[in-house]
C-alpha cells in the first residue's frame, strides 16, 4: 500500500472555500481500482499546508487514476480556487506503507 500526500498551502482567508471545494468532490474517487481511503487534513497552524492524503493499493493504481477520464473530469470542471488563494506551490509526496498499527481510520466531522 502507498500513501499520496498533496501538501497545499492555502491562505487563511480562502480556507473555507478550499474545504467546500473538496467537499463537492467527496466520494468521486471511491470507485477507482486500487483506491483505499481519502482524508483532508486541516493544518493546526495557519502557516502550514493542508494535506490531501489518499491511500492506494499500489503506485501503479494511483498513476492509472491520474491518467483516467475520472481524474480529468474532476480537475477540469472544478478549478477550485484562483491562484491568489494559495501561498506557495503544491508538493506531492508518495510513500510506501512499511509498518502499521491500530484500528482502521474513522471519519471525523468538524
């Protein structure tokens, strides 16, 4: 299994709109082969980025999603926010899960 973390620096005054944009897309990736889970992580400090964290069976399955019509549709019709909403560049990180412990994740609404 892998994790994919998109670290997205959002200006505080755009945080609510950013979260709303992701709420609108919630569940659209769920049926993709290899998809395991999605989490949107809100930073506890304004200067830290949001993290869009997804879990996939493999990097190949993740890459296949990024080449899919599903991905293109989600990202073209929904230009979430203008460039002014972001305080820096998005950073994509991919990690392989090599150890884990504990219960499965549960969604927390706030």
